[in-house]
């Protein structure tokens, strides 16, 4: 796993987590903590901004993930990456629903807690952390993976999400470390 | 593997096109979009697409018509129809006209993944034969040999190749001489997104250190005596492709430092030069030596080892996958009977058990040579144990009492040289090593003029 680079100043913020509307603040903190432990990214939660009403699609009674991402791009943040968190149900023009969506190699992504809900809150939070990491890795320009038990699996149902450990396959891990170094610099021992 | 597959999305709604593009790119496809049937047909005149995702309802030429036209010009194309208002009749009609599947927008996320998985499996079946068999057998005699897979270890290696091909992680292939490490490297290259780029191989064990340096890094004019003009090195030639460094265990620690620097920065400086040249390649290394042991002996740098060994693929020696021996032997028999026009039906039971009990120090290469020779000397309709007498089954080793690996190697080299009347080219071929390696070993064992 990528660790924090000793030479990088620890104050440097890599990811802004942006709640849209009312979002469980514990979920936001847990996503931030996992972005840090798994990817070595410093993630700061910004104060919540308004409900994403602008992205509501009356015909589908859902919210457009694409529109939210477009809006997040315009948010003034301190970090290279911006990840929105919403409570409402997200969809795209081609998919009935998504847990999250991001620009491949871009700067903005969004995740939704709506379908990740579980009676046991710790399970909900862990699911959110996994989706947050998955979308963040897309921002690094890494696509889906067909290896077994890899967080970059392209078809994550909640069951699969629960079964997959918080890790990548070796090939993805290598790419993640390499691209993190490329995006944020700093010497880092890779490849184990 | 899917990275090189090209998909065309045809839909008059731009939003749908862009959403599909985003999804498919994450799945590793190269995606083009067009907004009408006419435009799509026009694009196929100068570009090739493996897969088409086509909306049924479009102004102008509708999706069904496009489906028919595409199937005329490219019968093997995989075409998937999409619609916002599904009806059974159109679905049936689409399949009749050759569509692979029919989807209703919006899709279930799982549905799309499963479908693309099916599409890729279908493509792989279509291509397995073409790409891995024809093209490669042609371009590289013997390529197929290593992929005669019967045993579980080789099946595992095959699935590992598929898994790791798409990343750019460095790979170390280990295994004895003659097991086909170079072929596995080639297969990885061909299945990677760099398959359009060059595959550049360099054998680090066959040349002196100074020569290897200019071989790898290239040199500027006048860098040393004899450097009458500037030359690109292998690292530079491999840009956007794969660099295969065979016998990486033979590289001196000093050279490992230079290579390490190049691998870190993806750049290099030619011998005698000063400017840094960018080169982005995927590194595959191979060795038959025990690198961790070399590290303990301080002959190999640990940092370099970890840099080249992100993913390891170990190819087991032939004696550890006896299941493959009869299959491989049959394969070579067929090849050489075709070449020589001899009529041979197969191996006798005794011959097969002899082949299976032999230790095959030269692995596949040695087996190939043995079968070739047996075909030449065979008199009957079957190859029997008589034709394989020169094999000296390894069971004999025990009767000599305990001997060291070195003594075994010495005996084997001596016997092979004898059987080749001292012809080093033939002997090295039979031993499955190159001539310079044989010379080195002969020097070590004092075999010259004995
Ligand atoms: Zn994804
Ligand atoms: Zn993976």
C-alpha cells in the first residue's frame, strides 16, 4: 500500500471532500481517513454546500451524477481532486443507478450513500470508503480491472463490495503507486 | 487485453454517447462516437472497429439498417443494439440480422459489465487462434511450443499473463534454460496495450560489459574507438513498447545502477552523450539464476531486484510438468514429420515412458531437438525406445552415487559434445544454451582439448 511520502509536507491537501446537502458527517470522515490510509492522500472535508437540486431528473426521480461532477469542477478548493458526497440516488444517462462516478484522469468525482445503506452503520461506512477509493483511483486515470478481489472491479454490487477487501490486485497496486508518485511527487518505495 | 479493442458508439443523443464513452473507457476500450448511421458507415471506410453499440431509433439511417450494412462489410463485427423503448419484435429482428445482443436504456450496471465480459470472451475466442497461433508461429518459429498447455502450472501461467499484461508493471520471468521465457515475454507484449509498439529483446549474457552498455544505452559518435556514428540503444528503441532483458542475472552491479536510474526517470543518456532522452517502455526481465542468492553474495543489487521484480512469473521446468511431455512430443513429431515427409504414427508406450522419466535439463528446446533427431533416424512406423537411446535416463544418476550438480552438468556437456563430435554449434543447440554460454562453461570445466 502507498504510504505517506516522508518528504511531502503533511499539510498538503490532495483531496477536497465536499458534502452536498445533508450528509452523515461520520461517513465523510471515514472516507477521508481511508483515502489517507489506503492511498496516502490527505483528504480534507469542506463545509457542506447546498442540495444538488440542479441535478434532479424528474423523469427518473434521481440525480444526474454527470451534472454534479460538472458543478464540482467549479468549486474553489485547495486540492487537486474534488470528491462530492451525496445522500440522494445517482444515475447516468445509460445506467439505472451508480454508487459513484468520476472523470477518468480528471479532477472531480461524486459518491452516493443512498444504495450503500446497511442496518449496521459500520458496514455502510466501509462501503462508502471503498467506493470513495475506487472513484479516487479513477481520477488517477486508472480504469476497471478484471482480476479477482480487486477494488477496481467494474461491476460492484453491494454484496461484492462487502466481499472485496480494501486492496488492489498487484497490477493495479503498481499503477496506483506509480501514478500517485507522478501526480504528487516524492520518493517512495514501490513494488511490494 | 481489452485495451486495444476499438468500439464505435452510434447514437443521435450526445449525452448517451458521452456517458457510454466514459464507462467504456474505464473498462479499457478505445471509444469513438458518431451521431448518425451515415457517419458511422463513412468512418468504417478508413478505420477499423471491433465492436459497435448502435441505437435503434435515429433520424436518417436507422439502427437496423446500419446493422445490416455493417454486417455486409464486416461480417465478424460484434454489434449490440440499444433502444430506449424495447419491444420483443425489434429485439428478435435485431438478432436475426446478426446483432449479438439487444439492450434497453438505461442499463442495469451489472448488465453492461456482464455483456462486455461476454463480448470480450467472444472476441478472445475469435482471436485466440489468429493472434496467438497463426501470426506468431509465422513470425517466430517455435512460438507455439511453450503454449502447448495441458498441465495446471501452465494454465496458471496463462491466466497470469492475461491478468498482468494490461498494466505497465515490470515483470520478472524465472525458469530454467529452454522453458520458453522469451515466448512468455512476447505473449505478454502482444496482449498488452503496447502491442502496437516495438518488442525489443536483448540478451545481457551474450556480450561483454562495455558492449552491453552501448547496446542498452546507445552511444554518441566518438564515444569510444570504433564509434564512428551515433547509435540508438535498446532502451531507446523500446519506447512505447516492451524491453525484454534476457539473462538479467548477468548484468554487473555497476550497470544495474545506471539501469536503475533510467527505470526511475524513464530516461537515459547515451554513452559519451550528455543529453537526457525520454523513453517509456515496459520492462520484462528473465533469468535462470537464483537472484536472491546472488543478492546474498552481493553480486546483484537488492534495489534493482525490487525494481524489476514487481510481478514474478515462474515457468516450471519440463520435468515438473510431465503431463505436458507427451503432448509436446506429439506436437514436435507432427511438425518434423510434415517437414521431412516421413510417415510416422507416433511413439511407442516405452518411448513415451522414457521421455517422461528423463530429466530434460534443456527443457522444451531439448525435447524438440530430441524429437527432431528421432524422426531423422527412425526406421519403422513408430518411434521406439531404440530411437531415444541417447537420452540416458536420469535414473542412472542414482547409480553413480551422490554427485554434485556441477559434476552432472560437466558430464552432460561432455557427453553432448562427444555425440556432436565436438561441434560446438550443434552441441549448444542440443543443450539449449547459446554458444557463448557453452564456451564459458567449457572454460570453467576445462573442457577445451579434452
Ligand atoms: Zn469504476
Ligand atoms: Zn486490479
